[in-house]
């Protein structure tokens, strides 16, 4: 398992922000259209909402070329929004498995074309959900991804996301989805 180095201890992380539309009265409401992008509440005011919203940048670990671990690059990207039936997970731990290592070395035939982001499994908290998803924002989960897991925020089909118990560490949960 590895961490993207965004936080030293996932247990001391602040609660994730719920994505709710805000009525002019300042009350939160689950009605209305969702934000176009995943946003983070910060101090301040915005007309008709009571809040200023800012797009959150995420981190990704890219394989720009085949080689030793030193070829990996951390890059910024815009945080995606989940579509219908999808979950946005703020990752706390990411599994490293044989396919990831073989892809970095250029030996995995099913790897995406370079440059790419690999990673088959993640664990973290639900940051946002798309329409039709029954998981809750803030819920602890793990998920199987087909590549794209080496990222601070991963969008995954809800059918590939499994809730995890509070006593299970994110690192242990990220080791479960892919075993070979």
C-alpha cells in the first residue's frame, strides 16, 4: 500500500464535505441540480448560497514511460464528478499489485497506452455519489478499479464499491479487491 502523501494520518482527516445545493435561506437541501464539479466549502459568502465554492485539484501518479519506480510522476488534475450510478472516493490507501508493477515495467499486455495512471484497488471515504447510488457521503469504502486507482480521488461504478467496517484500516481494505 502507499499513500499519495496528501495527509500524514488518515485518522485525523477532516470530515468530507457533503455536496448539497444551498437555498438562499442558508438551509441545505437535497433538491435542485448538483454542482457541475466536486467542490470544497471554504470560508466566505457567495450570492444566494452563503458559501464560496472552489474546485478541488486532485493528485495522480502517472507512468510516463516504462522503467524502474523512479519513472513515476505525481501530477495535478481536476477532480472528476460522479455520473449516474458512480461514486467519487477520496482515497486514503491504494493497493500495489503485480499488474501495476508489470505495467510500469512494460510487461503487462492489458495495460493502457502510456502515459497512464494504473491502480486496481482503492480504499477511502465517499466524497460524492451520482444519481441512483445508495452509499452515503463520508462512508468508508474500498473499490476495485480497472486502472486509474493511483489517484487522490477515484470515480468508480457503484457496483464495484464495498463498504468497510470502522475497525478495518484503509490499508488493509485496499489490499482486498485484487489478489492473484
